[in-house]
């Protein structure tokens, strides 16, 4: 059998944009889950924030297990469409439906509501999102082995994927107001996003093909789950990208979750101000991600991301000078977006490189398990961040109300400001340290040379 692993595999713009559309679909729904869902639960259903935080934390732990299970399932999937690609089609409709169910919380006792939230949240995130997003992520390593092509795929993906969050986060609150500003309005709004996500996932399935065929892998013996996990945890760069992917998710979670509370209770504007801030930061992020392509090509993924993390840290520290001024917040958001752009642009290209490094080190190729492990980091990290934030709000005396019009105590207001000030600083600081220790860019060329020589002899 011919090994086409390094021949062809050039990706056209139609393929790149279609692939990116899959992440737009994931973000238009998961963007809601990671940002406005908490506000909906506390201020439209009247759930205590501590209850929400506990549900999300426990769910994220289940989510981590589901990622590993799904990674193993994908590794063992063999269909006429490949390993990862068919799952995008099979799970697109359940994913869209599960998103709407999140907002149909019954008007019942607190216990019934908590159980409903736990079940629907896990159905959406633990089951459906995992079964779509994990195969979607690993698909990129199956579309090409050319690192520069994966870099461009990552740039286009991360440059366009925020459009999902832009649609959901920027226009959700105005649409909710338009539809009646009640729970039914949220259901209608989510239905709009779910239909858009479904269409984009189908397009992604149709246009993106698994073209990487490694003859040595087809001829290799099946790897046991235990051996596969051992190979995974022994890959030091897997841990690095896990942390970086987690930080990316936590960063979005902090700003997305706390910012609506900040605008509502600190700036006393919950209609346009949040949408304007989120749109500004996200658009700057999108533009800068595309501008990162030549920087990554010239300086490398690690160097570009490291410089960006330093800028993001500085941008957040500027916010400390005047956290109650809207203009200062805009400036801080813009600088933070500029700084986060290189990491967003490079992280999935880095994960593809880690797949190759893992094969070089262990003689086992693990596209799906590496993406599954990285995904665990994002979900558990985001779950912990959400639990910490909601727990802090509850401890500070935050008052939940289904009417959404409660007067918050000074302690809760101070807590909102504190979280928004210090959360992004911690994230950027950890990113700087992790990237300072990341050395794979320097080794990658020699790794691929040895891999090609081994595969030419029929070895992994």
C-alpha cells in the first residue's frame, strides 16, 4: 500500500474554511454554555450560583472520562468515511437538540431543577459535545502531515471559530430582549443558534476528508488501552499542550462568565455594554489571529505564543489602574486579545506536532487520544474555574433571582471585580511559564526526518 503521508495533503481554502466552520458550530453553542448559561440559570431561573458551580464541576469530571472513552472509540472506528469524520455527521443533530434542552428548565422545586440541569448539561457537554468536538479536533491530524499546512489550518480555524461566540454572545441578550426577556425567549434564541450549528457541521463533514494513510500504522498490531495511555502520559509535550489548551479555555470562561455580571452590576448596563465589549475583544482576536500566520512562519509557534502571553499579561495589569472605568476596560480587552491571538493561532498546530513527536518517541501514533487528553484539560480546567467563580460569588452573598433584578450586596460586587481583575493575570502567568519550557519547535525537523525514514522501512 502506498504511504501518502507526506505527498499531497495540501489543503485549499475551501477545505480550510469548511473545517473552521465545524469549530464555529461548536462555539456558537458551547460559547453559550461557557458564558451566558450561568447568568440564565441565576437571573432567569433563580438557581443558587453554588448549586450551578457544583453541577458544572462534577459534570466536568465526568466529561474528562468521556473524552478518554471517546478517544478510544474513535481510534477503533473504521467506516467508509474514516475514523473521526463520521462522528461529526452522526452527532450533529443530537448536539443541536441537546443545546436547546439546556434552557428548558422546568418551573418546579429546587431539587428537580438541579437534577434537570445536571442531566441536560451532561447530555450536551459530556456526551454530545465530546462526540462531536473530539473527532473534529483529531480530524486535522488526519487531513495532512505537513506541519505548515496544519499551522494554516489552525490559524483559519481559530481565526473563524470566534465567529460562533460572537454570534451567540453578542446577539443573544438583544435577541432575548426582543423575544420577551423571559425563559421562553432564551429557548427561542438557542434554537436559532442550534440550527446554524447543525448546518455548519454538515458542511464540515462533506468538505473535509481523511487523507493521511500510514501503511506502517495499518500493519501495526492493535495497541491495548493500558499501553496507549502509558505512551500518552510519557509524552512530555502532551502535558505542555494540555496546559496551554486548558488555559485558552479557562481564559474564555473567566471573561465570558464574569463579564456579563460586571456589566450588569458594576456598569449597570446589561443590554449593549457586554455585547460591545465581547464583540470588540473577539474581533480584535480574530484579526490578530490571521495576522499571526506570517509571524508563526518566521519565528515559530512557541516564540510567537510566548511573546503574546507576555502582552496579554501586561494588558490585564493595565486594567488594575482603573477597574471601574469603561474606557480602561476596553483598552485592557484589546491588549489582552492581541496577546492571546498567537496562542489561539498556534495551539492546534502544536497539538498536531505533538502527535508526530509521540509517534517518534513511543512508536505509537495517537491522534484521537492526544486530542482527547488535551480536551480533558480544557473541560476540567473550565469546570474548576467555573466552580471557583460561582463558589466565590455564593460565599460573597450573591443574590439569585428569577426576575433578574436583585440588588447585590457590596461584598458580591467586590467579588465580581476581584475575579475579573486577577483571573486573567493567573492564566497569562501560567502560559508564560509553560511556553518558556516548550522546546518542540527546535526538535521538530529532526523528528520528522527520522519518522519518514522509519516509515519507509514499514516501521512506526
